[in-house]
C-alpha cells in the first residue's frame, strides 16, 4: 500500500522497440503537464488485475508532455510484464504514481553508465541529461543481440551517440564488454551507475570493487529482485514499540502484509526490497536481510530493515513504529 499521489494517464503510443520489448508513451488524460522528474526516476504503474509494477522513465527529463517507459515481456516474471504487453493497449487509460527517484545522478567529473538489457531505461534518461549538460560520461549497453537492443536507432541519432558503446553477447569478441578497461582508474570524482538483471549487476559491482571503486560511488538499480529461497522460512513475532502490541508473522507472509491486516500501514512501493521506501528502524532482535537496498555495512549494523521482504533470525523483532 502506498500513499503516493496517483495520476490518470492515457497510453498515447505503444510501440515495439526490440524483440520482446515495447515502449509506452503516457500523457495526462486532461492534457495538463505531468509532474517534473529527474533522471533515474521511476513510476508505479497500476495494472489491470490489481498488480503494481515499477518502471523507470526513459524519456528526456526536461519533457513534461509525456512519460515513456519500456517493458521486456518476461513470461518467467511475476506477471507484470506480460500484463503490460498483453492487456495494456494504445488508447487505454491507466493509473500511475507520480515519479520517485532512488537512483539519482550525483555530480561527477566522469560518469560511467553500465546497462544490462532492459536495464538501459533509467540510464538512457541519465545519458540524455549528461549529454545535454556537456558532462563527461560513457554508456556501455550490453544486450544479447542487436535484435534485442531497444532504442538503438534513437541512440544512434542522438547527441549521446559518440559516448555510447554497444556490446552484444552474440557479437564478435572485439566488441564485448571489457569490464576491467571500462572501470579502470576509479577516483573520487568518478561515479558508476549500473542497472540490469541481478547477475549483470553482481558482475559489475564485484568487478568495480576489485578494481578499487568505493562502494558509495557505485549506484545500482536492480531490474526486478532476484529470486529468494523461501522454503525454510519460519514464523516469528513483531512487537510495535509505541504500543507494545505483538503480532505473529506467518512463514509465508511478509511483515508489511501481516501488519497491514492489523491496520498498521507501512509505506511501500516496490515490495521487492529494491526501492528503500519501507525502511524501518529495528530496536531489538536479529534481522534476516533479504533486500538489495541496504549496504553490507548497514545490514551488519542490524539497526534497520525492509519489512516488505526481510524477516527475522530471532523469535522476536521490536520495530520503531
Ligand atoms: S517497499 Fe521497496 S524496499 Fe520495501
């Protein structure tokens, strides 16, 4: 559940961008300007059937007449991408949230953007912004093949073109991503942004750390959360510090869901441990962290957790609510 403001928008254009990828251009039903956004922002899309999914905005961030998102049809996902492809059509009116940004650009002398597949969407918006401001940057865009590369023609025709490098898994060796070369010579005035599937992000982040990049200069956004093994999950109790009341959390129910049923709403967005919206302070007990948002150091400190996905190792968690 989220208290985020919503907007009614029309799908003014739906278009195939690559194999399995469609873009959706959204404009306000009443024709007014959309709320402003910054590069790296995403919106929640409320889908037919009650699903809510987050998609990054991939149009230029100075535009106010449209938001554009792009969606990879992934039958193995939790249903959102298939619903977008099969049930949302040009001309439809849908509900979205106002934009939020958990993946904002920081000032830097040089910015390196690394995109894996559909993870290009927020980075495309960043690259446009950096190109418009004359910043020093490079975008490395890794996909399986040219046919699966969304926005390739648009990029080639844009001002960012000289700074974009395409890397196809199916292509010749000399065009493959040389991660050691791309991430060589880290420095305090350089920033790295990476977005894509979990395996891609892990590879980039591990490589960056091995090459000496500081963790707080590496910014990442997962495209969907990696699958968790939940087969051994146990129930535990949560105590709300302000009331002293204790609630049982069943093995197959998240803390957010269990508390919501009791009338205690924690603000959420992704409900996958990616966005950070549900961050909650922990006063007692040991957390079983399952999110991708907190750093390793923050997880080890055991002072806060993501109740949309994380659980408890101890019998009881006391939350600062
Ligand atoms: S709602 Fe996004 S991390 Fe919990």
